[in-house]
C-alpha cells in the first residue's frame, strides 16, 4: 500500500504527462552555446591562391601550333656570271601546326647586273617544314626545308633585256637557333641562316625574247622575334 506522499507524487506526474499530451507542448533540451572560432576564417599561409577566370594560358613557343613570329633579315644572290642580287626583307609567319610554318614576306631589292642596275620590291608566300627540332627535341635548334613563290616589280628591266614585272620562286634549307632563354623556352629572339635556289622569270608574258630569266644561289640571315 502506497504512502500518502508517494501517492501524491504519482498523481502529480500523471497529471503533468496528461497535460503535456493534451496541449501538444514539447520540452526541448537546453542548447549549449557555440563558441565562434575566428581561425576558421583565416587562410593558411601555404594555401594556394584561388584560380581566377582572367588568367590566360601561356603562349606556345617557337615551332608550336598557334605561335606567330616576325623575321627581319638580308640576303645575297649570285648567278655565277655577272649578276648580284641584294635584299632586305621582313616576314610575318604563323605555325599552322607543330613544325608547319606559313609566312608572308616583303622585300626591297638591289640588282647589280649586266646592263642597267636597278631596284625592286617583292611579295612572297613561304611555307616551311621544321623536320628537326634540336638534340633534345625542344626547338632550341631547328632545321627546315622551305619553298616560296611571289611577284617582283622592278624599277627597270630585271634581268637586263627582260621586263619590270617578274615572278620569283625559291626552294632551300635553313637553320634556327634560340638566342635568349630569359623570356622562357623558345619565346626569345632567334637567329636564322639559310641557303636557297633563287629564280626570276616573267613567265614569257611578252614572249621568249623578253624572258632572259635568272637562276642564282642565295644565302640569307635573319633574326626572328615572337609577334
């Protein structure tokens, strides 16, 4: 038999449970305070900086697809007879793919020849294939074959007895060498040296009698810069 005190406690608990169930009241556990840690907002010193959308990929080096270059240089041609050709030229070139280079060249000429010496201007389209990319394959050196064709406008007859307007063709071999590695691998100035067959002819536009033509061996040198 329960004592009156225990009975009173039991009745009080039942009433309290009935009251909570009837009213839908819920008792929630006490929440412990959260301590804010400022260190969570501080980036570690050795953490890498986040990538930004404005960063651009590095430019490809010499001999690689997408790179473009400006060459300035000079040339001397001799036909093993009486004619000497000199030029100063500039060429913009672009690598269509690795090793394949397409160029557009403009040149000023001086022709020391039998008859009247004269000058002229030319424009050419040039294609090169760099078949060798140096001992390490990194284009510190390269060797190439080239071919080109264009037009020549002389201030007088070239050759003497021909016409002022001519076509020019060439084919040859050349070497390049990286001169400056401070701008990164194969991004600095380069030296170019070459030798080629050099042909001048008007294509018989005024008949065989006005087309003396000329074939010479031409040597040339230049310096190339990334453009």
